[in-house]
């Protein structure tokens, strides 16, 4: 999408250069059926996709979503979306071994944390053609964004023309989300210290 937009801004109208694929009939793999993972699963169902999910909690599956093991999901999915917290157990959950089990051309989406994937292995898989594309709203080391973004193994792929889209952790950075968060902070503060703060 960004490449197509850039092409038009450069005065080029070349429709055949940007042939895409349909989601209908494809399989979406969702790792983590929390709030966001559930939304993604529902969106995928709306596009006519089969949805496989991996979740450690047995009570999170819902109608039309099949809960399977990680290896089974990876082998069958055309698109994989990650929605798990970063913990020692999830560091490099997507590593070289797991990438090798994916179907050729699989699209991988990471909106969790950069450390969930082995970014060097992902870059290698994209350069080698095994992975069809990578979309991320996160990078490892993003707290020191300005100093580290240039050395991340994934960012050069953008300039090299590979199917990679990376945004600076803006998925939840909306006017409404910021207002909601501020409201929660104020509510929490008042629930703990409200009486004392009103008197002072």
C-alpha cells in the first residue's frame, strides 16, 4: 500500500505493478486470543478467512476459531499475527526454526513487542524469499528508538524494496486512546488518594 501510494505521488500510475492477494479462503493464524487477538480473529472471519489460534488459556476460543498448537498453526497459516506479552517464555517465540516451518510466502504481523521475534532471522527469511512479508508496529530496543532504529536488521529491508512495513508503535496512539488513558489514570489516582488530595 505504501509503495503504491508513493508511486502515485511520483506521478506514476502503474496498476499491474501492485497485484495483490485476496484474504478470502486463506488461513489466518492468531497467536494469543486476548483483547486484540480476538479482534483480529473476528476481522479475519469477516474477510472469509479460516482462523487458527494458539492460546495458553483453554477458555478463550470462540465460535469458528480453531485452537491448535503453535507448530500446527504455523504450517497451515498464510498470515500470522502475534498478540502475546513479552516474557522470558515468549522471547524469540518466532525463531529460525519456526520460520522454516511456515509456508512459502507467509505474511507475518507483529504488534506485540519486537523481542517476540528473532529479527535477524526474520530479515534473513525475507531476503531469502521464504517469508512473503513482515508488518510491525514494534521493534526490539524501541525505547531507545532514535539511536537503535538504524542498526535494526529489519529497517534496511524497507529501502531495499522488500515487502516490509514498520511503524513507530502507533497502533494505540490515537486521540481517543490518549484521552481514555488519562481518564483511567485520574480515576485510579482519585480512588487511592482522592480524599486526601481534595483536602489539600
